[in-house]
């Protein structure tokens, strides 16, 4: 059974970088995932598709500060030059499965 | 512009029914996999149902037998018929387009509150 695991919370300072992790369960390390951002009181926003080889394609209008990478069963979302509007919940997803989400706090 | 707009949410008593709509623009609903996803207050995202381009439908165990997903190709609109509603169905309901198993377009959501 496919499970996506995310840390519940992360924090980083304004202007710094942060790397969020989504881990695919055993036997599913080849799966592509999507990263989604949900700002407070808003709906989810598609950020990017991230393949197992680390290649990624971003949604329309997603800033260059957002990038993705992969290593084995791990899928990463890196946000550089953090801005206050990056404070949000971040979800990974594939098929009908979502990770539990990571709440990012910008200090 | 590719867009999804949900409507039809509201306050309903336990045991009642509601039909949600999701109007699409900029692409054809019937040519895509389309999902409903919900988010209970303070919780994460939970997949509810999907309709494939070929018409097959699937449901989360929590709603199977109570919810029905459908689409109207002439209106380019997705629906979710919700019957026998329970307090635990209270959530914001989003529709989303799926492309190769990844949800790449989201609506803004419609709120369903089940309470007496």
C-alpha cells in the first residue's frame, strides 16, 4: 500500500532556504509525485511534478525559487530566498494518496 | 485560462443531501481524470472520488455507497451527489484535474457543513 510521509512542521528564516521531504513507502520509489502549496485560508495550488530522477516541471507562474529533487524514495521541495508568503502548508501527492502535509513557518 | 469553480456547498442536517458542482473552463472535463478532494477543519487533504475519462468511478471507503460522482459533458461540469450526510463529512470540498496521476489544476473549494 502506497503511503507518503512528511514531517509535520518546518521553519526557516526570511531570505534563507528550506528543504521539505516526502518519503514514498517501500516498493514505490519509482513514482512521480506532485507538490502542492496551501496558503492560509486558501485552496491548494499545484507547484510541480517531480520525477524519480529529479527532473521536474513547474506549474504556471511558479517562481524559480521553488525547485525539486529526488534521491531513492525521497522527494524534495526546496524553497530558496524565503518570503513571508511562502508560509503555508505543503503537500505531496500521487494518485489518490496525499502526504500528511508540512506546515512551513517563516521566521 | 484553465479554471475550476465549485459551487453548491452549504449547511445541511445529518442524513440530508447536497449536490456539488464544479464548472471547468479552458479544458474538457470528459477528456481528463477528475477528482473530488476534501479538507476537514484543521486537517489535511483527503481524496474522496475520481471519475476517469472512460467513465469509471472510484470512491474512498468513507463515502462509498453514499456519494456519487458524475459529469455533464454538454456543460463541461463535474458533480458530486452526497447523500446520508454525517457530521464527519463537514469539510471544504475541492475539485481537481488529474494528469498522469498528479493533480495539476484545483478549484477554490466549496464549504459543506453537516450539523443540526
